[in-house]
């Protein structure tokens, strides 16, 4: 059974989306404008925004560093 805090993260993210994109870049004339702007916002949010708890770095930069440091060793090779 859920409690009152189950949707807090989703509501916070939706609030950011509305504040940072919908309210700042409107008024919107067509649904297509909103859809394309949303796709661009999600790409920025997931890949390029600076994230203070990891740097401040973009998530893709952190992934690049991580995978460079954790290269898989080929099967059968000695360590």
C-alpha cells in the first residue's frame, strides 16, 4: 500500500518541466511545438544538464569517466 510521499519525485520532476520549459517558452501554438520542445528538454535533462551531486558535471561526462575506468578485461587474459 502506498503513502502520501509515493509521487513526490514524479511531481517534483513535472514541476521542473513546467517551470523550466512550458511556462518560460510558451505560449505554445501547436501540440507539435510542445512535443518537440519536450523531447529536446528531456535530452538536455538526461544528458547535458550540470548535476551538482556528481560534479558539477553532466551525466554523460560521468558515464564516460566511469566506463573508461571500468574497462572489461578480455576473457582468458591474466591480471
